[in-house]
C-alpha cells in the first residue's frame, strides 16, 4: 500500500534541543503511521534525533551558548550551516518546518524559510524564552512573523505570545512523557552500585562548552566544601557530551573529589541522588520530576553580565524551568555574582540536613508537576503538526 508521503524539516540545537527533537520525531512517526502517512524527516540536531530516524543536515548538539561574547565563536559555523541547510532544502523542499527553541540560529533559518519557501508552514514548538527575558520586542516580533503556529509548553509562554498576536496552543511540557521510563531511585542505585543509605550527590556542570569554564569550578568548589563537612558523601557526574570526559576527569582529580563519572544512561546519576547541584536548564525539570532536591546556578562571561545589567537593563524573574512553571521560587537559584561556592554549599547543606526544607521542596514539585499538563504532550504536538501539514497540502 502506498501512503501519502511528506517531508518535514526540524531545526534545533544543543543537548536539550536534541532530546526534545528526538521525542517529537518518535511521536510524529507514531501519529503518522496511525493516519496512513509516510514521513521523511530532515533535521538540524544531534545524535538522538538521528537515532530517532531523522536525516541530519548538520549536527548542532555542540553549537550553542548563552551570552553575547560566548556566542561569537559560533557565528561563522552557524552561518555556514544555514547556507548548507538552504542548499539541501532547495534540492528537497519541505512540506512543513518545525523549529525547537535555539533562538539565534532559528531566527536565521526562519528568515531563509520565509524568503525561499514562503508557502511552507512553520510551527514553533518550545519557543525561545523571550517571554521570560526579552530585552526588546524585535525578537518576539520576528518569532511571531516567521511562525504560522506556536505550540507552548508553559502557560505563561502561551499567554505572552498570544498577546503579541501569535496563533498559540498550550500543550504541556514534553518531559512529562519521558518520566514514566525514567529510572526509579531504587533501580538507579542498584545499577550504579550505591547502597540504599549512602549519601549521593549529582553534580551537573555543563552541556555547553562555555559552562565548563564558568560553572564547573564553582560547582566543584562547592562539592569540595560539602565533602569537608560530609566526608561520607560521594559525587556522581553525568556525562552530557563525550568530549567533556577529559576535562571532567581532570577537574575531579584537581579538586580531590570522591566522584564517579556516569557515561552510560547519565539520567541514572540524577535518579539515584539525594541532591543535585546543577546548571540551569532542562535538567532542572528532570530532577524535579524525579523528586530530587536541587540547587541551581548560572554564570556567563563577566563582560556579558555587565553589558546585560548596565547597558541592556536585563533582569529576569527566574531562570530555572521549575521556577518558571509556577513563577515561584521552588528551587534556589544563584545567578552570576551570587553563584558563589559559599552560597551554593549553604543551600545544599540545608536541603541535605533539614528534613522540613527538603519536604517543602518535594511538595512544591508536586504542584509544579500539575502545572506541566497531562501526559501525551509529544503526541499532542505531533497531532497538531500533522494537522497543519494536511491543511497545507489540501
């Protein structure tokens, strides 16, 4: 039987975008099969998306940064990749385009799509967090201009883009779908050989190269201080990118940490932990959904921070996704100058040693989970995308 055939192009980057893209691809294939549709998926993404069935036009898992100066090394590679994508799409034009986060590069890709493929519908799934930290309306206007439809994963995100005139549907957060397959604390500890009563702390310093420079030293210094106070603690460090192995191992030795690097199923390191000390990002939601208390921090180049604060008047209510879900301080965040080993250590020890503080965070996690929507998020996103595809073709 010959099924109707469609080509979808998905554009995203970095480790978190690769994960979300892979989850979406799996859902698209499921939903397409149910509807008697055959999909070819081209993508800018990473290895997870490739494993899910996409044909990669470029690997963007390691091309990404936060900050003005931090992004400069990636400008030329991004431009070259965009040209490569344009040539590939001219040879194999898409029937629909899906963009996932990845603000700067996707603004460029969106402009290319609008210019050279004006009739191809564009759906933005997981919009960049302009709704949290927009410095000016220009990026928001461009996102709305290039998107025929937006699929929002936070209620506040949907409200923001609707106010700007976008057609938006709130579908919930896709990590809700991943959690049923996440390891339990008992399973993770058995897999890693951690005794039930052992003190395990996950350290999550980096999924971007810049984070090795600005976050790893602070996190490992905090771990040093905790180790002095709680010498029976052992640290578990998930390996997000294989090229991070050597710098992480060197840092473990330099700081004298009783630590183990987890390269296979890095999610195990989080699930097994009594506490996570972590960079800000999607991993914060993973920890929260696995009921692991956490302390969050983020730092960028000091010059970038000064420009943002004094020239751009940059300020945000929160940075980590658990706090953004409810717009409340569920987990402690330490940004830039406040992200000191002393502050992080104090917050970590409170969560480790104060049962009431720990339980309060776990209770907040339950409220956060309710705000993230019902399971089936990825399938709902896929259904909306395929519906738009059908309408476009008809």
